[in-house]
């Protein structure tokens, strides 16, 4: 079934790559990855990929520049080794925040990264929960965009929460569409936090719109948790409006800067994220729960390799 499939992993998230490898029953290719004394990345692929369908697994999370450059070099390595097709599997797509010119003299970094991946030689991209869905349009090649929401919702259903008293909370107006998908799957209610951004790192939450929270369970969903400011602000707003228990769910646990102490100090029952990024930096967060996306990514890889539909995994 997988005679021509090759899995290659960079150093960004080897554990996830191994889980995908176990799901598919396909071993990871032998790759020597190291750094020259000046910090340049050295790659040697000890595996024949001539005429093969190669899937490169590498999220571009922190350290973003190093992981992105390593991915580009891996693509070039496989291209020059005569791989028939190269699919970059990017569970977390870095540089996605700047997806448009919303001020003078600013870059569109997500388009720049799309250009870099294309020029390096990738043939298609498999990713999950882009910070902005329109980034798919920055590529002139196929992009399969998966969502972590079904996996997160399955976990929350397993907690046997009384869904008639559950309110899904959108941390800002931009996340309403995402929150509505959780509402439909869980059969819960919807509330929206009125968030105002004062700067790139400072936000404030003033009001709550929608279903009342008094005596109810709130689940705050977002696509990623970076410094934790927006999430913790939303949690504090939920508590101020009377929520009994508060859960947080996100696809990507970036957890940079003050995120861990902020979340650890907040009144949160559980923080639930996927393993799209390594969680070693989150050891100081005892209420963290991680759900695996390896089966979903593995199934997507299997379907792409066999030229089968992937759309069943989008919902």
C-alpha cells in the first residue's frame, strides 16, 4: 500500500512524526541533521527518495526562523534527490499573523513564507488551523487545511459535561465563526468577549455578548495560545460574569513569554491543546491536557498518497 511513500522529519517535533509513523506503519527516513559552528543547518538524507512520494513533517513553531529554514533545506534536499512529489506537513504554520497590509510599510509575512516554500520545491502543503484561512490562497499549489476542532470537541464530550449548561466563549469577534462550529458540534450556547487590542502585546476585555454565564460552564476556544494574554483576559471576563467552571481549548499551544505563569495563575479547570507543537516548555502547567492529532494527519497523508478524498477530514 505504501511502496512509494517516504516520511521525513525535521527536528522541530520528532515525537509527533514518530506517532504518525506508527499510525501508518511506515518508518521515518534516516536523516542526519546538525548545525555548523556558525549556526547554519546541515542536512544529509541517508535514504533513497528517487521517484518517491515524500512527506516532510515539520511545524514552524519556536524557534520559528530555525525550524522554517530547516524545512526549506529539507525540501531542497529531497528535490535534488529526485523525489517525485514533496508534501510539506506543517501542523503549525508560523509567520501567519501578518496576512495583510493593515498599516503602512508592513510586510505580508505569510505570503513571503508561501513563496519560500513554493520556490524551495514543495508540491503541496498539509497544515492545520491556519491563523487566517485566506493564507491558503497565497499558494499556487494544493493546500489541505485540517481543523483541530473535532478532536478538541471529542475530548470535551468525553468529560460528560451537562451540555445544556455549557457556553462556548469566543475570546474576540474574529473567532466567532470558529466558536460557532464548536457550538454546533457540542450543542452548547454562545457568548463573545468584546476584546480591544491596545498594542501587539496588550489587550483588554470589557464586555460579554450573548448567552449568560451565571452558574454555567464556560469553554473558551481559540486557534492558538501564544503569550496567553487574550485567553486569560477572556477567562477573567467569564469569571466576572459568574461562570462556575472555565475550560480553555486551543489547537496550537505556542506558550511563549509569560504564557505558562499567566495560565497557571488563572482560575482555569483545564487547558486543552493538541500536540501540533512540542509541549516540553509547558511542564509548569499541571492542568494542561494534550490530545493527539497524529491519527488525523496520518489519515490525511494516507489519503493524499493514495489520491483519495481528504475533505472528509475537514469537518
